[in-house]
C-alpha cells in the first residue's frame, strides 16, 4: 500500500460521497446523503480499499479476485441500508434467507448511489443510460425483493429516457405522497 494509492482511494470515495450528497439533496433526502457510506472510512473498509484501488472500479472487485470474497463489502453492506443486500432475512415459513422490501428512502438513496458511482467510474464518458445498463447486467444473479427491483429499474429507466431533472422531480413527488416507508 502506497501513499499514492491511499490518496487515490480517499479522493475517489470523497468525490463519490459528494455526488451522492448532491443527488440526495435533489431527491429530497439530504440528511441521508450526508450520512452516506461513512463506514468506508473504517479500517475494515479503507485498508482493502487502498490496497485494491484502481480508480476505475470498486476495490471490492479486486479483493474478491484476490481472496474469493470481500471482507470490506461484507462489512459495508451490513452497515449501509441503501444496499439491497442489507435487506435479507430468514423466512421461517420458507426456511431460508429471502429478500425484504426496502423502505422508499433507502431505494432512493440506492438510486442516487448508483448514479453517482456511474459518474465517478465512467468519468467524461458517463451517459444517463449507464446506471440502467449496469443494473441490467446483474439481473440474473441479483437477490432483491421484486417490488424494490421494479422501482429501482423504473427510476433508472426514467433517468435514461427523460434525464435527471424529470427523474428527481418524480422522486420528490413519490416521497411526498408516500404514506409510509414502504409505500411505492
């Protein structure tokens, strides 16, 4: 681990967080944006982040390639409710772990996170269709509640087809009319 890779990783997560904060503000959930991904500064996540940082993809992918798993990711997803992987629980009737429907505000934060990540990793090549394309690539192996998946896909598709302004306006109206945390 070099000082250069530590700086690059720190810079990447700061740029990403600032984009998520800006997107969360546009979506009407600023407070959530301000708390976004704070676990990335923990040693459990930061050290592997530095070791596997490239600036063009998640360091978790490099850690998985090296060890077959990512401790940093397991730590991260267990502390950040905007990841659908957080929302699984044991179903006593089915006797297995199954996805749980996410509260709306965390789906919105997940949307903001995905858009920001695409902007950071794609750089000047970013297009509003990139977050949807990434979502579609993982469809076959994603374990996510169907209603959560449908809403996220709807928002990503709206972004690709209608742009940020219309999508964030729709999100703000969705949050306003939501009667409880999982109404969508």
